[in-house]
């Protein structure tokens, strides 16, 4: 019984996430401003773009995550 409830909840959450991502051609989302354009060097040596300048504009239409870390 608990497994069925968990499976139904997971299915409902998945459908809600998919429904929220459909039908919007605005990459910033409805009522949102796009991220300002900037370019930074990809310092990850294991990345396919390592050493290259990358920008959020390079990833329009796909999910991407940006992390700005600082080591001291």
C-alpha cells in the first residue's frame, strides 16, 4: 500500500514538472528577465569546454546550472 502511494506521488510530481516546462518559448520563463550576458573561462579541466569562454547564451533552450565558488 505504501509503495503504491509513493509511486502515485512520484508520478504526480513528474507530471506536474513536465506540465510546467511545456509550452513556453521564453527561455527566461513567463514574466522573468533573462540572465545578463557574460562570458567566463571554464576552469574545469575535465569539461568539454575547459579553457574556453562560456556564456549562458551558449545554453539557451537547455537546462544548465552555474556555480560561482570562491576558494580562500
